[in-house]
C-alpha cells in the first residue's frame, strides 16, 4: 500500500460497501423488476457503474498491496 494513500482497511471497507451496493441493486431487480426508461439508466448505468468500478479498484489495490508486502 502507498504511504499516503488509503490503508488496507479503507480498501476493504470500499470493497464491502461496493459489493453490498451491487447486492442491493440485485435485490431491487428481484423485488421490483427491471426498471424501464430513465430508471434503467439511473440504476444500472450510474449506480451499477459506480459500485462495480469501486469494487474493481478496491480488488486491484488489495491484490497489488499483497504482492508488495
């Protein structure tokens, strides 16, 4: 991990938060069905991209830090 960047614990928190967000989107689809129109763009396009992107960055940072440590 970088000296000035987020700690390992912060990366783990980001990963758990992102995976929980993706799970909530999945529950939303299961309960309410797939939204139509602008709702689809908002839920999948914006929220899904945010949670998936944050999860990917957190996984990369955790794997990279493990190799260096």
